[in-house]
């Protein structure tokens, strides 16, 4: 069952632009919301994560915005670069139960 | 730190044979290991959760007799795909929970011919 809904499915952005990926969750018990970056043939790598007690977290060019009341969170990639081209997964977890979004294939054009 | 080493990275096997995938936690003890399957261009789907010293917990629809999971030590969890068939071809990934997030293995690409 898809407990975490992610959009868009694919995204094309020009170099230097802003990439925005959105996720919505259903289970209010989730207390940890990570974003993972995955390159072809590789396992996911943690990019940035947030807990529901904060509304925003920024690490370099990556920012998570979190809206607890709407049960939504998003990833913003500022100054997108061709090297950012990958598949991005949002996830939500409670304890050891982590559920992933369907993924967004990001392509950053030079 | 917090590295999970997964082997093999890819394997091709004949239909009907069994394949074992290993995940080792290199610098920490993993009492729990999650096993995921990922089909091309799709998300990660949790298959099962292994716990050291006890039976694995399987997600609904995952055949426990086909996907054998063993977590015999605090640093090793294995997934054995028994009597593999072409429809089992997929990318298998393990993950261990940490204090601040989860550490994933590099994945195993299984192709059954």
C-alpha cells in the first residue's frame, strides 16, 4: 500500500534552476522523513532528513520544507547541477518501519 | 562510518537455482536488517525484516519459503532466493537502521535466465 505519495514522477530542470519534489503521507505516527538520492545500479544514499518538530531544514543546496498539518513535505534543490541527475525518493518512518515514495527521476540539463 | 557491505553486486543465475545475497555491517552491530526489492524505475518495496537471533518478519505477499532470510550474527544478514525464476529478477537492497537514519547496502542486481 502506498503510504507515501510522491510527485512528480519525472522532472526536467535547467542547470541553475530549482528542483522541487513533493511528498504527502497518511500515517500521523511517522516521525522521521528522509530523502534519498539513488544513481542507477546503486543503493539509495541519505541526502537530508527532517523530524516533524521543525518546519524547514537546509543543508547546502538542499532544503526540506515540512508541513505537519497538511501532512506534506518537499525537497528543494537550489542551483541544480547536471550531477544532481538521479532518482530521488522521499520516505517516512516510525521506528523501524520505513515507507518509500514512488520516486522522482530528476534530469538537470546543462 | 556506518557502512553496510552488500555482496554480490550483481549475479546471473539459471532458472531453478538458488542465490544467496549477503549484507554485512562493517563498523557497527546491526540487530535489524531490512530487505527491499526494487524493480526497474520503481520504488523500494519492503520484503522482510530480519532480527538477529529470531525469525524474520515478512511483508504481506512475500513468500517466506522462497526468500529465506538468516540473521545469525550482529554483523551478517543473508537473503537466499530459492528456486529462482525470471520474475525474481530485480534489484535487492538491504538496509540497517541507525540512530540517525538508515544505511543502505549498494544493492544486488539479480538476473535469472
